[in-house]
């Protein structure tokens, strides 16, 4: 085991993410097809230690995400998303799974699954039911059913899934082992963007879980269930920044930056981008510190989701107006980035997230400026 201190390992993870992002950005156009997947980039994540980085330091990892404020994890996710949103989506699921193992796994499960992460296994979290009856854990200990909208299908080798026992409603968290290239059906994934995320349906029938994590419905425990959305917002932030840089680069290359209207649009985009960055940083800190009531943490993360979505849509619109038709032509740096970002910004239940956060604010007795501050 590496004898360096955990802070050194965490800083290495951020530097490694920057290197992965550079390579991923160079490969992303070639992966942009319905059967695409950033396999070489995932191999880089493993080789550079980023698959093991979210494992707690005491268990042989870098403790990425355990540092105060989770600033290094936020930066790592942003950088990976900047390089490739498809890779960022897959890596965020890997991080989510390992955090759930750390939070709910018993000592034996933690030991075995963290060893798998250090050995280079790619984890994912799949919770959307494929058939109407969902995924069922039978009395014989075997699964029946599957999951859909599963990113990394056919490539994830350790999947954290939710399943129910017959006659029960509260889901269990289970981890299953999968062989690469098996049980996945990507035939329905013909998305406009995020084509390389290998999102599809996975048949888990007949599998016996490797481990069970926690108790019934622990998966939905707050604030971590909804509060964890800050992670995908951090990946989205990287995608917004990539669009902004492609737009800025176009203006510089074409000599159109002297136009005051172009400058005004670029300035508006910078405001939106930096506002999203501040929201993500604050949300990561609130979730990591876990010092506020759960409903307030969830409310702020929900606001962050919507703020990042709004910033992404604003930057997309401004960039496309500035670049014009060229930005919609294949081969232009903006074209694929725009498709991937527009697709990844579509997250579940945005209206409920917004109104739920507003209801929490309305019900509070303190001034709004005090809602996200620790009690003194």
C-alpha cells in the first residue's frame, strides 16, 4: 500500500483527472457512435488510480470525497466531465457506488468490494426498473428481472442495484458481478447526445448478489439520496466549461472577438458558468459537512441542480448564436459538445426539485441568508 498521506493521494487524484481529461477530449469524437464507449479512458482512470481514489484511505484508497468540503472530488468530477461527459457520467456512477459501499457495507462487503475497485473493476449504480415488476430477489437468493437506462451497460463489472423481495415494497441494495460484454442490450440507445455512455437495458435474471448493503430502503435515506445529485451537477459543470471553451476558441480563431455583441454574449456566458461553479462548490461542501437538517441540504442541492441546468442552457444558447451554423456541422468542436451537454442536462423531475426546495424555504422561520449556515 502507498505510504503517502491521504491528502497527497487526493491531490494526485485531481492531477490525474486533468491528464485523463486531456486524453478523453482527444478521443471523444471517435467514440461518438451508438455502440461507442470510452473504454480507453476508463483504462486510464484505472491506470492513474482514479477508480481506487474514492476508496477510503483506511481501506487502501485516496479517500477522495472524504476531504473537508469534498472540494477535490468536485474538481475531479468537473475535470473528467470537461474531457468527456460520457466518461464523466460513467465515473460519477462509479464514485456513487463506492460511497454507498462505504456508508452501508458491513466490514466483509467493504473489504471485498474496495479490493475490487483497487483491482480496476468499474462500478455503477442502476436503479431504473426494466420490466413492470422490477428486479426481484427470490427466496433462493437469485435475481429475476433487470434494469434500464443503465449507463456503462456491458462494461460495468460491479453493479449496485436496487431489488425487492416478493410482497415487499422497500428496496434492498445489492451488488452483482458481471462479465464484460454480457447481459446488456443497447439496441434502444439512439440518443442525440451521450452516445458513448453505453446506456441500455441489462438482464440480471439468475444472478446471485455478491453483497447486500444496509437494510430495506437505506438507498433512499436523506440527505445522501437526493443530496448526491451535486456529483452529476459537477460533471455537467465540466461539460458547460467545455462548450464555453469551444465557443471562446472559435471567436479567437475567426477574429470575431472584436464585435461588441460577441463580447457581450461571452461575458454573459462567463457569468452563468461562474455562478454554476459556485453553486456546485457550496453544495459539495454542505453534503460533505452534513451539519444542517437533511431537508435543507436536499433543498440546496436541488437549487444547485436547477442553477447548473439553467447555466448550461444559457451557455448553449449563447454559444450557438455566436458561432452560428458552423457550430451545428459535424467536425466543429462545438457540435458534439452541444449534443452531449443538452442530453446530459435532462435529469429526472426538475420541477419537483425546484418546488420542493421552494417549499423548504417557505416553511423556514429564519431569514433566507441563514438557511444554509450552521447554527452558532
